[in-house]
């Protein structure tokens, strides 16, 4: 494994590898993965526990039924409960206090105990401004840069890590106020001699909002900045995010919440090293233990491995809104995330249980089968102009084109401003 990692990293350094290097894990060590950042925000703090996965895997394995707590130097204990598989949320709201030391303690269901080194935060820095500019990136690609400025008048803040949450509005381009209501569908008729399927179908008014939705995406990469060696702790025009002008998320309305964490020297170094070794969507889970030592150790079993870092940091955040027309007043909107082409096929299909001979069906999958999978939405009745080869009774589109809940939530976020 080490040989493979060295090879990949060496290719990165000399920029001489023109083809992606793909490999499978030959050896694999099980390890607990801990993602934990305690902040000075008054909230229910969260800690994520999972198991390391192989390099070729992409699905996290949550660590269930653990006992998680944080102990401060005053012997106050903050208990956590498993709110979702692998996600542990503090029972009460609390905020880390400046220069107070905290220790993370994890008891897994197999009896293993994991302890962190005592950690604290020593300084704070406020985001002064988050703003967007239309500029080209280093590849010459036109788009929107999200920049941030911040300042610490005490000059104690030297190391910073950034995260963001971006939320965008989705409007389904082929939405109709009417929709299919398929009930009593039986694709396999008990009468094996019959080709007919059983179902009830009605065209009804839609009962829920499916035209306008919102989707939120969380940053996945490690983004850091440093003012070490500078006269003051000032960050100016630091690029947190670049969005190409062709990106669909800019189309209607877009919002980004930028979070700035002030890191300790050790935490900054750890995340910097972690970033060098990983470019995946889950930077913690795809690195095998032993390559990067964090501040968490196993108390009662030297054979167990742990990966992760318990960070205590001050955080500052700021949100902005923007729209495509703010920067591209005359340009056409970016293409929708899905190619939306109305189509039609026959409504029914032959019973799956028909035991007679059939000439077969040269047409695509029936509308009833697609309705049962919830993969299409109603557009209109077919006047014969759509689906000339295999016409059907109705014109439809892929669900993403007529039902925005396929791409997001129809609940307006609390923070949303038009």
C-alpha cells in the first residue's frame, strides 16, 4: 500500500503522469474514522464516526452504537447521542470557550476506548465580507469566484480552514399542474392466458409543490489559508469557491454560507497533509491508518487503528445571495441539469405472466412501467404529434424535468431571501 501511495504522490510532484493511476487495495486495515470539530458556536455539536473503506469503495460505513462524550478541564462532561447512523449529536447545546481545554472520548461497541489529546482554541478572527466577482480562473474558464476577507486585530490568528454550504433554487422546466395517479397496478395478471395488465389510472391535480425546489450542497475539499510570516492576520480576496458560468446551480438564485475556522498550528499541519494525500469526496475515509498520525489514540488495545483529528476552533460565517442575471444580464441561462425532451410510448405492456406466444414489443418501456418506477411526469395528452413510431396516449418527460423534488426539497429554507 505504501508503495502505491508513494507512486501516486510522486506523480503529483513531478507532473509527469498523464494517465490516471487506478488500483485496488491489496491489503486493508480496519480503522475507526473520527471527524470532530468543536466550535465556539452555541449549538448542538456533532461528531461523525465511521469505518475506513478501501480506496476503490465510495460508500461510508457508519460506526453504530458508540458512546461519545467531551470532557473539559473543569471536569464537565458533554454527552452525545446517535442522531443518525454514525452521526453523534450533543444532548445539549454548548459552545467551546476560549483557552479551555477539551478532550474527546469514544467508547465503541466492541469495548475499545479512544481518547484525544486535550485541545483548545486561542484566537478568533471575523469574516468581514464574502463577495462574488465574475472572473476567469487559471484555465481561462469564465465564471463566478466567491471571495472572502477577514481580519484579527490581535494578529494571533495565523491559520485558517474554510468550508461552505451552497443552496440553489430549482425550477422544473416541464412542470404541469396535473399528474398521474396509478393505483392497483399488477404487472402480472393472475390469468396467465391474458395479455392484459391490471391497474387504475387517473389524471389528477398535484397535491404538493413540485415546480420550485431547493438543494443544498456541502463543500468536500480541504481549503486552507495562512498569514504566518505576515505583519497582520488579514485575509484578502481569498477564493473559497469557483463556479463556471455554465453551471446549472447559478440559473435562478444561489446562496452560499462561508465558514472560517481558526486553526492551531498542529491542526493546520494535519489538514494540510491530509489534503496532500487525498482528492476524494471523503478525505478521511479513504486514507489507511499509519500514514498520517492525528491527535487521537487507542487507550486499551494497541492492535486497533484510528484515523482523524479532534479540532477545537473558533468559527465565523457569512452568507450572500446572487443570481445569474447579476453577472450575465444578456447571456442565455446555463443548460438544465437534465436534457428534457417530451416523449411518448404505449401506455400498457403485456402481462409479465402471459403464457401464450407474443409477437414481442418493439416499442420502448411502457408508460405504466415508468409510472410505477416514478421515473416520468405528466405533460399533456398526446395529439399524435409526439412518439410517431410508438405513440401513446400521453406526453411525458423524465421526472427531473417535471418534478423538482427529484433534485431537491420543496421546503423553502428558513434563511432564504428572494
